[in-house]
C-alpha cells in the first residue's frame, strides 16, 4: 500500500493568470465602433480593390494551406473524442496449437481425452485448431479526467488552427490592399515623371536655341540634357517597380496571367479624418493571432493537467463475447458461446521517470505558450499605437508637401521667366526643376504611406477576416 501511495503521488497543479498580461484598459467593455468591425467592402470601397481581394481569398496558396491544417486538426480532435468511449473490435480468427508432451496443457489434454465424461466430439486433437468469431472490447474509465483533458487540448488546437486561418486572411487582405495602393502611387509617380520629362525636353530645346543665338553655353546645354537623362532613367526604374508590384499581386492571387485593374487615382482618395479603433479589449476579440495564442495556451494547460493525472491509477475494463471452439463443425452451436470480463486498476510504479519527463515537457510547453500569448498582446498593443501616430504624422506631411510642391512649381515658372530675361542662370532653373520633381514624388509617397498605416491599423485591430 505504501508503494502504491508513493507511485500515485503527482505534482501540484500550476496556474497561470492571463489577466496579469493585460493593461487596465483591456478590462473595458467592447466598442462596436472600431474600424475592425467594418466589412472589407466598407473599409475598401474601391471596386477594383474589392475584386482583387476576392480573387486572392479564393485562390491564394496560403489560405488553402491554412484550410488543410485546420482539416488535420479537426481530424485530430475526432481521434481524441474516442478516448473516453469503449473500443469494440469484431474478430474472426483461426489458428492451431500443438502442445508438448511434457507441458501442463499437453498432459492435461491427453488425460482429458481418456476421460469417460467426454464424448468423441469433445476430444481434443493433437494439433488443436482454434476458431474464434466474436467481439472484444476495451475501455479506460476517465475517473480522474485525464482523457477529458486530452480531448480539451485537441479541441483547443483545432480552434487555434481556425484562428490561424482567419489571421492568414487578415494578413492577405492587408497585403493585397497595401500592394494596390503602392501600385496607385507608382502610377501617379510615373505620370509625374512623364510630365517632368516633357518640361525638361522643352527646357533643353530652349537652351539649345539660346546657344545658337549666343545667349547660352555648351555647359548649360549639357547640364539640362544630363538632368533630362537622369529623369528618363528614373522613368525606367518606375516602370520596373510597377511590373514587379503587378507580378506580386498576381502571385498572391494565385494566378499566372492576371490583369490588375485600377480604380480612382491616389490623389483623389482621402484618408479618413476620424478613425475609430475601439477600446484595447477589441484586440482580444478581433485579432485572430491573439485568439490563436490564447487557444494554444488553453491546449497546453489541458495537456499539462493530463500529464499530471497520468501519475494516478487508471481503471481498465476488458470484455469479450464470441463463438469459440476447436472444431469448425460445432463452432456455431450454442455450446460454443463464450464470454469474459476483466476490470482492474493499473498504477505506474517503475515508470515514474517517463511520467516526470512528460510532465516537465508539458510544463515547458505551457510556459512557452504563455510567453507567446504575452508577446502577441504586447506587440499588438504597440502596433496600434505606432499606426495611429503614423497616420496622424503622414497626413500632416502630405499637407506640407502639397504646399511645398505648389511653391516649387511657382519657383520653376519664375526661374524660367528670369532666365529668359537674363536675370537668373541656368543652374537656378535646373535646381528648381529638380526640387519640384522631388517634392511631387515625396507628396505622393507621403499619401501612400498614410494609407499603408491605415491598412496596417485595420490589420492590427483584426479586421478583414470576418
């Protein structure tokens, strides 16, 4: 009894308080006004972008992989459901046994065959056949809840794969939208470069004419021409970036050849003035990666509890009923009916090292899941803060760049007039042209970045999957 009591001793239960990970604001009630609650078609009203997102969601490889992982986890949960149910096998078997003359069975069979109490049909042959047609059942009673904890772990892993699929969806929606706005910005930058090339070609023609009239030097011609060539090289870079972005969108959409349609130009799009993010608790509801980490933490806790309860005795019950005989001619007679029932407690005695090792592994796995959950919450919290700040700053940057561009465009016009009147040199004209080109490109880029921060905020709040 002492040996059994020592063998059944199990480690104390461990508890982890998830609420200690959350800032006080996370305890607030949920806010239904968060942009994360907006459907994709309301948050992305551009029909061209909606079509891209729908195509990507249908054909994207990562989505399909996530669905298969979810199917595998569902199968694992189905397997775990059978842990607490009796197993029943239908068996049809035949065999033969030949017992030695100097064995208990051999001597017993020999003496029994000579007994006057048995008939000729009951005599056992030297090579004894064994025919068995029936059922065998085995069942482990879940008296401590060990098997229920294993089922709970499998179920939470299945829920985690569903959240992983949703997070892949959120990431995909954000990635497609980001690339789309990148493409709109590149289209506008390409247009700006073409307009500047036209202006610079006109400036080259003017300076060539002035050189012919003795009002300009070859140096001025070469400087204007060099600026033109530099802008044309930027044009090729921009066209390559557009091609690369279109190919990336095609690949994400699971297509080989895919025409990327555009909606309104980026200059016609307006960044929302008032952005509702909801209270921080919204992150726990909408962000699938946090929900996934939470389910995996629950699964790890259930597995730890199951490994702890493995130290306790298990109640196993085995039963069978069948037609069993050593002669096929009488196999299906009522006298061949046989059955058996055996129940017992199985207690680990000399396998404590294995049980302790399993418990230590489960403890480490739970702590790892806890730290992953903590990391997800902290990163999500700071992502939202960064993106809100980025939207605010780049909206201001865009407004300033817009004013800067208008001022530089006026400076270009003034420098040309002054140059034609002989009051400015050609370097001032070139500098003004270079400045306006850079300002126009930076203006478009700042607006694109503001939209990307807005998309990232939508993703960080868990929008786009539901």
